[in-house]
């Protein structure tokens, strides 16, 4: 079993993270935005997906099955490399909080139009463990 580096893990995210990226890119396409705006939307989607992955990892480590609504501590049982196992809990938590602030700052310039998405970002990392 070869342990992946954090960089390799980030480059290989393929689940919900890339789905969010592609969904926001599609919004840009449907809204007929220019390439720069589509790239910004795509990057925002990657950041939201990464935040979601951090939250999922936190829930797996610190959550209760009753609150989370699914089996917990499964990544460790499977010997799966996660962002938390590579960075450590404290560094990962700090990184995730900074990422959340970065995302919210990007959304702030859109005012009330981005309220629902901003609320969702707050929810992602603010879920009970």
C-alpha cells in the first residue's frame, strides 16, 4: 500500500468534489459567460467540493452515527488515506476554516443573490459531529 501525498490526493479527487466543479462550470456555460468567468465558477466549485470533503472527513472521525446518519470511522478501518490523516486534525481544521472564509469572501461581492449558497457553505463546515 503506497501512501499518497496531499498533493496527489487533491489532484485525484473524483467524487462529489468534481461534480460540484462541473456543475458550477455548467452554470457558466448555460449563462453564456466568458471563459474567465467559467474558470472562476469552476475553481469555486473545486473549493466548495474540497470543503465538503474536509467536512465528510471530520464527520467520519469525530461524528456520532446517530448525528451523521451513516457509519463512521470507516476510512480508518479501511486504511484509507484522507486529508485528515495526511495533514493532522488541527491543520486540516484550520485549512478548512480558511477555505470557508475564502469561499464566503468570493460570494460576498454578489450580495443577496449568493445568500443561499453562502448559507450552504456555512452549513457544510458547521454540521454537528
